[in-house]
C-alpha cells in the first residue's frame, strides 16, 4: 500500500474526493466520508432554502420539462 499527500484548494476538495471515490471505490481516504457528507448536507440546506424562497414568491420555480432537459 502507498500513501500520497495532495494539496487541493478547499473549494475543490469535495468535488475531487467524490470523483476519486467514484473511480476507485475501494480507496481509503482519511476524513473523506465526513467531508462528502458535509457537502451533501450543505446542498440539502441550499435546496430547502430555494424551496422556501419559491413558496414565498421570491423566486420562480423551474418547469419540470426544462429541468429534465438540463440533465
């Protein structure tokens, strides 16, 4: 087994770890699971915030067809 040390900018860390874990599922990364879970929690909080803004009329909802076309 080998150990590598990488320096990655904070704003790119979660994306890098998600990609790395996706490519090599058996890889062990110290603290990676916690960081990915933290990123997921951030994204869920943002989604709830957006839903509240839509309900309050501060933001318009996206049409489902447009959403699916983006995918």
